[in-house]
């Protein structure tokens, strides 16, 4: 029944003439139910302000805007959703431009005259994108934003941000600027309805309208699948004048047929990310506003209600105040009445309350309530989330700065976050659980549970404790041909966290529905996932979602293809840390007769993770048993868990849950349905219940089996692991003393000798120290007459046979008598075979000349300040990449290798420019996730870590070479990797075991260098010449960069101030600088090996992961751009980028020279002599 019409909003006081009350025909007499607005708008005949006209046969006066406001009021009384045709006028007939079809298209910038105010700045032009967004600047590549949460890196208005696709003429996207009276009057009516107090006199002068009509989600089509028939229609309109700007979102009834899209990089894993609706400031010139955003909807329940709810009183219409000449610190949502989809008059509430808003966080969220059946309400706790009972201290809001979205409960708090100041832990650390610590990030704060607790930081539970869960279950089922309903029956669960047992009991489900639910073990399987024992490097569900999430299950039974949907909504923790859960079951299930038992075999389930969703899919069999007869059936399970997590949390791409035992039973006497699951036990190596001695390593085997392997430096003698006396093996130099220590040893040269103990030389060897460039630069040297140059061994215990060029490099001669192009000594440049390079240059003077095969200067070729055209027999690059702009860098022979998931890519360099057209895949490694990568220049072999296979492997660059695994045990999450080509050793970090280890290049002689004071070790680099090791630890509480010798001696912290997430690390063998890329501070910085001389190269990185250097450039992989970025060392400017065709993150990167860098003459500290 239609509600009684009522009058519209009060007109401005300045206008003396009020419109008469409007009356509309009842349903069936001209305006059908649900179409009052469309019908009434069609009858409007607009007249100039002050003129007399008629609406629906009723005279009116005072201009079109008031008439529209009255029409809106009448439509509100009807209480129906906005009809599809009820969008603002659009299409070619209105002069709209049409965006070209495609997957990632954007319009040219549309100039706006005059320029409206948007987010505190003048918006001089607008761009419209395929993916449901409008921006004031051209869009980046869609991988930079389409699958990410708010905030975006650029300003957006997002009526429905998702991976949309109009290829094949599947839908249209229209846009235009408009100042026609009918459009402006309709827009004004909606704005006045949403802001009845503050915008009652608002008169727009211009509008910009963008319409997405029948657009589809991106799909990867195959022969077996056709285009989806689910299409969405929505519209965004910006109405403005010289003082204020408003945005209106339109979602007609039935217009949103899909609510999310699948990310391209993991399309086949059935992961669907909900769309995002709202606003983001992006990264502007005001640092106080960077990262600010306002989220209207980003979960399925909230998105589903976009067309049913409203902040204007008209379902499907949402208005926002987004700009003003007066200070506007945040987006203001409309404050008009809200109607539920049912149209019930008693469901009217206010979405926004200025009196109650919090103004100290860095983003805004007014997410919609869930629809009936999955709505989240907390009647026992008022406006506060039950998650806070006993976990978050009283008196604090439930929402945290780390949340990307939050459902708004009826009569609950609405949190609007101001851009005046970012949240900091100093202000809001109390929002975390008492058992958590708070960490500051660039856009807010995050909470992390302390040791012996687990959870998402907002809720933390003690490890190994018993957990209880209470909830209600409602359902509407077709069991065979019978329809059965039940409401709010009790669910209780008991979980033993120490060994992963989960028991679930549901009482009161009527027969035969209870028996039919016996195969649906996933109802109780949720709790097994939530509280499963954690192996090293993995996290159970509660550690990721906490106590607030929604699980959606779709189960299809075979052979009958009956389908049932299950929604389980976790509502937080109660006073006793009991989890509260609501379960809704709807659909059809097969009928099961009495006296049937159901058996479900052990299974493994693979979960895929993103920042706000967890998905899994499986085909599961179950056996029906009646006496001696049995029958095997199956069902397909699709599972989606959405939650609001910390945006800075590093999640594994996938994890596996192993269920060792499963049991299901219906007790007909007590009318109780029971599920019981037990996770596979944790190997003793992982929970420290093994019996290995302190000098041995526990190596897990199959199931509960394990072995004890003696650590490096120890050997089993029948009684246990005993220390190996390395000194008996004569590993030190003859002129050195060997000192044996437990598990290790050290060598020290005799007095009068210098060296590292493995190589000792008599004399006053000098150590290289930074001196003015004119005295010591690549291509030249200056050495005291009393000093002796120290040769570097090619490998431990042996010396490489030197060519004349290499000998002259290591033992540079004094300035020869006679004519010379330079005033100081010259270090020649050799090619990879040790021959003189045809081109020789002295870097400090800029002189270059050509030489013959014997290294003698060819007369007439010396060219000051430029490079002569020397003709080589081969064309490798120069050994000394000069930073001077007047010396050309190497032109050929050097390339970059980068890790990208299941492949290693090849990217050649032309000088320092990226030869993108010649890039290709060097090696495909299916089933791997390659992270760390480095290169052995001696054997021309690449080495890499694989966090998926938990291995370290290598492969020669020779044609046809195949990968070889050198380490395949005792690894959990091997990440960074570095090769020492002089000592023939490889070093790596393991963030799962919190260790740094080394081994020979064939994997032998493996030993742990460090396994204490490490939290998240990642990048690692080595200086082979000086024998120093460097690594980063992105411990959120205390990030640092450390150093030691390659043997693990003299460990010390190098940098621990003003760093955030030091992902990438590189040591330049020529400049002797240690440099790192920080994804937290966004800085690229360098320092000398002793920690002095620290300076910033670039302060505006996106999200660097790994970094390497060559000549006068840095190259780093970037997770925002999903590519390789080039940066000039001297200016810090971005000079080039390469974006691979495959859309996925890039990890490690290394530069491959056609020669071995390093091995240059050492110098000891002495005042340099000017020759």
C-alpha cells in the first residue's frame, strides 16, 4: 500500500510564495506503485522562477527546484526504490560523450568552467574511467588501484570502484557537463532533501554527470564460459556553484546485479573482492590531507543496500557535500531521513550526526547496515561493538583507524574522521587490545598482538587456551519437497586451541532439516579454521580476521545439484571472550532418511588471502551408511570470508588447513546436530616439543616424525653432537693462528702480517678510506710509496692466475716515465676474460684513449672530456661505470634480472636506459614464488629463493641449462639472498625461522650465522672484497639495518633511526655505498659501510620491494607500479620504468655485469700522497 503523500522540504525564507500541497493519483490511476518519482517528474513543466505553473494538475509557484523537492517528498512517501529510468537524463540525446569500449579506458579531461571546489582544491577538469571512478587527474594503470582498498594514490569519486569491462559493446559509459534547468533543478531537489538545513537555499549553476549503463565485470572467457549476464547501472552527478560542491550517487532498483570482481592476478582462485564506494583525496600537495578518504560501502551487505537505503529519503539516492569555499575538513554525507527497503514508516534514522562524530582519525566510514538475514546488530551493548567487551577498554569507539570500512548499526555511532591530524599511537594506543602493541604508519595506526597471544590486534586471545562460542541459527530450507523454517535456534561451540579440536552443537533444528544438514561440515569447519594451531610462518583465521567478519558459503550437492547458501556473521567477543555468531541457512538440500550415518574423510583445504577477503573452493565427498550398505556422494563448496583488516599486515598468498578427523551426528533424543573436527597435529619441530639437543636442529618429517641434525660446526659421534675442531683441518693461512670456538672458529694473522686470517701478507697493507675524488676514483688510484697493495684471493685457500691486465689492476705501477695522459697512476680496465679493454679512461681527469692488445696507448686517440671511437673485438661494457655526465656509461652487455612470482625476467640495459622492447622471460618456474635473486659472475649462474617450495635453487645462463635445487630442507620463508663470488658462498634470510644462514654455492657446509634478535629479516647484501654482510629487519617495533663479517663476527646495528619498512638493500662495489629502499618512509637512502655520511637520494618512492644499482642509476621493483623503476643517483629523479605485461608483483632484482665487480686494490688508512 502506498503511504500518504506529504509536502516537500520547506522553501527558503527569502521566497514569500510557497508551493501548494501536491497530490498524486493513487496506485493504479496514472502512477504505479514504485514509480511515483518517475511518473511525477514526467508531469513536471518547469517555468522561470516566480512564474505560475502546474504539477500534476495542481498550480504551483516559486520555481522548479521547490517543485522537485515536493516531488521527492511524495516519492519518499511511496517508499519504493528508484526505478531504472529514474536516473538523471543521459545518453546521446542529451549530448553525452561516450567512453570507448574496453577494460581499462579513461576519457580525455573534461574542462570545467567555472572550476568547482573539490577536496579543498579547484577541480579544473574531470576524467571518467571504465572502473566506476571519476578523478581530477588522468588514471594510472588499473593495477595500481582497482583491487586496492581506500585510500587511493590519486583523487577519486567512486560510485562503484571495481574491475569493470565494456569490451565487446557490453554496456555504455556516458559523461557530460550540463547547465540545463531541468537537470539543475532535479539535482537541487535531491541535495536539499539530503541537507534540509544547510542546503535549503543551494542553487547549482553547473553539473557534471557520468553514467555507467549495463556494464559488466571483467571476465576471462574460455570455450566453456560465455559473458556473464549480470550487469550494473549507476550514475554519479556533481552539482556546484561558486561556493559549494555536492555529489549525488544514483542506484536504481535492481541495477546492481553483481557486487564485486575477481582480481586478474589471481583470477582462477575464485577470489572476489567487493566493490568500493566513496571518496579519496589521494596524494596532494597538502601532507595533512594525504591518505584521507570517506567510505560509504565496501562489503557485500553494504553494497547490496545501496539501492535500498538512502540519506535523502529516496532509496537509491545518496548525496554528499565534497567542496566549499569555507573550510571543509571531510566529506559530509547527507543528513536526510533514511528508509529501509521495506518502506516501513518506523524505520527512519539519521546516517550522520555532527554531535557524535569523532574527529581524530584519518579516514571516514559510514557503511550501510546489512540486509535482513545478515544484519549485524548488538541489542545488548547499545551502540558499541561486543568486540570491545573485555578486549578494548570502555569509553572508546569500536572503530579503529586501521579499519577500511565499518558497518553502521541502527542507532549506533557514526565515525567521521577529520584530516586535521593523522592518528598516532601516542594519541590512540589504547584502542588496541590490552595484550597488543600499537604501530604508527604513514596513513594511520595498526595493532599487533604481543607474544603468547594471537589475533588481529584489536582482539587478542591467549595461545593454547580453550575457546567458547555462542550464537543463533535461522534457516529456510527445502528438504526434498518439504519446506522447513526455523528461527534463532541455539549454537554452541567448544574449541581446544592447543590441539585444534572444534566441537559444534546446534539444538532445535526440526527434522528432517537436521538430518539433511549432516553433510554440511563447513558450518563447524569455520571454527577449525579460526582457531587452528599455527605452524611457523602461518596464521590461523582469528589472527587475520579477529572477531568481526562475515563468511558466505555456497554448497552445491551432486548429483541433484541442490544449492544452499550459508551466511555466518561474527559480531565480536563478549565479556568472557566468547565469540558471538549469527548463522543463516537458505536454499535446498537433499533429503536423508532416518537411521543414516554420514562419514566424511580427512581433507585439506586451501585458503587464498587478500587484504580484506579469504576464499577457498573444494570438491568434497561424503559417504551415507545404513548398516552394511553405503553410497558415496559429493558437493562443491565455495567459501568467501570478508573482514576489515590492517592495511599494513603482510598476508601469505595462500595457506592450507589440514583436518585429520571429522565427525557429524544427529541426536534424535536431544534434537541436537553435532559436528566435530580435529586439525592435523603440529610437528614437534614446529611447537618445540622435540627432544633434539641445543647443538642440533630439528628437521620435520612426515606427520609427527622428525630427525635431529647437528648444527653447522658440530658432528654426531654416537653420543650426541660434538664440536668440530676446524683448526685441525688447517683452514687458516700458515702465517695465522687458528682459534676454535663452539660451533665455529676464527683465524688471526701473526704480528707483522695483515689480512683476514685466511690470507695474510707481510707488510703495511693499507685499508681503503674515502678520499677526494681527484685522488681515488674509478679508473685511477693514489697510493703511499711505503704501502704494499693486497691481492684478493679468488677463493679460499687459492689465488687466481692473473692476466697482465688483472695483474696491473691489483698491483698498480707508479706513474711511468715519459709522456702520460694523467698526473696520477692509472688502473686499467679489463674485460671479462682479463684482457685490456680497447677503451681506457681516467675518471678524475676525464681523459679517455684507445689501447692495443698489450695495453699500450694508440697515438692520436687521447680525447679529454669525451669518449673516442675505439673498436673492440668484443663489446662488453666498461668495468668502471663512471658517474660523471661527460663519460658515457657501458652500452652493451649489462642486464637486470627480476623475480616475478613463477618466473625470472630478463631486462637488458642500453647504457643505463631500460631496453623494454627486448625484455623477456628468462626462466619459468611453475608452482614457485621467487623472492630473492642474485648472480654468480664467476660461473654465470643465477641463484634464487622460493618461498612456495621452501627451497634455494640455481641455474646456469648457458643455453639449455636446467634449474638445480641446492637446499630443500630446514627452510620456511627464505627471502633475501646474496652471493659472495670471491668466497664461493651464498647467504640468505629466513623470516619464518628468523635466521640468517650461509652455505657454499653447492649447498654444502651450511651453518646458521644468527638466530637471535631477528624478527622480520628480509633483504641481504654482501661486500665480497671487505668481507662484510648487511641485512634489513623490518620489525615493526624496531626496524633496523645490521652488519657483520661474512663469518658472523662483529655484529652491530648500522641504522635504526628514521626507517620504517626497509625492503630493499644493495651494496655498490664501486662507490662503496650501502643503499636501501624503504616502503615505510618512501625514502631511498645511502650511507657508508660504517653508518656515516647518510643521505637521501629520493623521498617519494611508491612501494619499493627490492633494489640494485648499476653505474649512476638505481633500479628497484615497485609494488604500486608492478614494474621496474629507474632512478638517477645524482639527481634522485625518476628516469624510466618498465611494466611487464603480466600483472603481478615483482620481488627481487639484481644487476648482471659481464665481468666480476670488486677485487680492486685495498688501501690501509694513510694520508694519500699527491703524485
